[in-house]
């Protein structure tokens, strides 16, 4: 039996509501029986069967933050869009709360495609996905598995398996470092089991962030603790469970991205601390691949990581629209 979710009825997004779009709450389930909550954005001036895009991310965010902003903006441009909360987070179901899984989170994207595929308003042969930050990596992982997806966009992406196993910039890519990390996490499992609760890892640093903190740490806090704070966002509050992401350490994703036949666009800020994820993912995707003609890496000059969250002067929506128009036809 699927879960019954209690969904917020009021507009509680971190961006203004558009008068060009009809929005409604929907739910759907994944193959593990977890019920997911989503916002459906439908363009007012479009009729008939429409191309559709499922949107999710960033990792630890909720659909009321930049996933919803992307979904609403693309709906203004004529696409039916679905911004959803992943399993165990936001308004979606799944217990225990605040866990992540490379398998289940990839499945979440596929379940969104399931839902769109049976909608009367959707052209079932014109479905794409868009992932932001950690969900950019999930989007690529899903595209390498799901042949129904005709076009994939990964914005300011993270490879969550790589960063969990190796740390930032691969500085922890040593057996001893990984061993100590795993030892710490497994000790935490015992404490959590004994206590009957899961200790949280903590979200972004509180404002104001110390001057000597790395720029990207300040960048995240300015977004999650400042201009886009949301009460259900993990990054805005207490973060994931400390053991919530540990399975990523030895379950690498993106293994078969060079076999993706459908179109893929990676977009990243040239000055983002995370830019190496997209550069390396693109290189791996086209290496020894027979399907390179519809793959593209777009670097945005002078842009940092969160510019592609909500900076409407930087996010290349014209490019995204053109990409989806070309490949969802």
C-alpha cells in the first residue's frame, strides 16, 4: 500500500509564482513503493500532448528551491514539467528520513518518467530529465539506464559517488583515508542503533560564515541559509543523517555513460569549485563512445556553482529550451 502524504497547500516556494503557468500538487510511487511528492507545472497557452521534463536537485534541496524555479521557467517556455522531492526527503515519503541511495535515487527519476508516461497531456515519446548539482549526476546515471529518456540536462553537477569516496578534488583518494571514513561511519551506525535515532550531519554553515572559510562554503550558505532558505531543505537545516550517504562510497555511478544514445547537455560555471565533475563526466561520456554527436559540455564564463541555482542572468534558459526543442521532437 502506498503512503498517504500530507502536502502543503499554500505557495511556499523560494521564487515568485508565474501567471503563465498552472501549478498543482501530485504524487507518484517508485518501484520500492515509496510515494513521492511533486509539483506539476503546465503552460497555460499550450494544448494537446506536450513534451515533458522531470526536474530534481540539488542534493539536499527540496522542490520549492531551484528545481521548482527551473520547472516553472521551462513551463513558461511551453514544456510540461515535474519538480519532485527524492525519497526520504522533503514532502516525499520513505522511512527512515534523510537517507540517500544511488539506487533508489536513480529509481526516483525513473519513477518520474513512469508518471509522465501515463499522463494524457504528455507526448510519451518526448520526455526529458534535468538534474541540478548532485542530481545532475543522478540524471546522467538514469539516462544510461532508461531508454525512454530522449534528452538529459545536468546543471552544475556533482558526482556524489566520487565526492563521498574521494573527498573534494580527490584529496581523500587513498585507501587509508577511505578506511578511516568507513570506520567512523560504522561506529556511528552502532551509536544510532543503540540510541534509536539517526544523528544528523549538519547542513550549511550559519550566516555570517567566517571570512577564512572556502568560497564555495560561503556560496552554499548564502543560498541555503539566506536567499533560498526553506524549512524542509536538508541543506538549509540539520543536513542528511551522518550515515545517510555512506553507500555511495563503494557504489560508483556513471559507469556506462559512454553508452548513452540519447542527447545530453552538461552545463557548468567555469569558476565553480565543482567544475571538474562536469569536465570529467563529459570526457568519460564521449570516450570510446559511438554516440558523441548529441553530447555537449557548456561552460559559463565567470559563473560559480550556485549561479546555476537561481541567477536568472546566468542560467542559459534559451540554450536549455533550444536543446529540449531539438531533442524532444
